[in-house]
C-alpha cells in the first residue's frame, strides 16, 4: 500500500514543479527595464508566405542594457521585421539603419513598474492556484486508495507540507521579481 501513496506524492510534486517552472517562464516575459532578446520572442514575421518567429529569420543581440539589435539573415526582410515589431505592440520603436534594426528599450516609468508588479503578482497567484489544485487532486487520489486511516492522515500531512513548501517558493520567486522590477 505504501507504494501507491508514494506514487501519489511523487506525481503531486511533479505537478507542483510544473507550476513553478511555468511561473518562471511567465516572469521571463515580464521585462524589468533591461534589454533582452526574449522580449521579441512573441514577434512573428511574414516569411515566404508563412508566419515565422523572428529568431528564426534573424540574429537578435543586446549590445548594451538599453539596446536590442536585430540583424536579418536576408536584407529584403528589413521592412517586414520592422513592421512585425511595431505590430507586436510591445511599445518599441524600431530604427532601420540599412544593415540592422536597432531598438532602444525605454526606461520604465514608475506607473509602468507598478503595472508590471501587478502582472507578476497575478502570475504568482495563478501558480499558487495550480499548486492548491494539485493538493486537492492528491487528497482525492489518497482517499480513493484503500489504506488505513493513520496512513491516510500521514499522507495528507505530507501533501500539505509539499503545498506549503511550493507556496513559499512562489512567494520568494515573486519577491525577487518584484525587487528587480522596482529597481531603477
């Protein structure tokens, strides 16, 4: 019977790990004033009749903390890329110098920082909800097992400890991101 309980606990831990990794990926997309190639990850370019990610048709670099440079592999894509960046509605104003597209990342205003912190808190809350639903699912699976009352209680305590641990992880990841966003 112990194997079944261990399996439920392991699958719950995997589910909670997935919530944490999803949160970290979401936080990467929330910019904190520093230029990063990831900021352009959502940009799609019209390339020979199909929508293609910008990273597959150009080289994206960050020469300094406030600049992103996009160098297309084919010069005739310059206009397409420039249009795609503007249409992506990221708040960037690309400049085309004939060789590459240069994007100056504006410093964040206080108002924008507060918005980004709210967005980060919403992502963190989503992660916590996901963790709690994993706990709920685990408790449901444990009750369905035919095990002794004592073993059930101990397993439920273990699930709650996992939930608390992962909730604290979410809080600490959020605190780091919040500090990063608010740092001028």
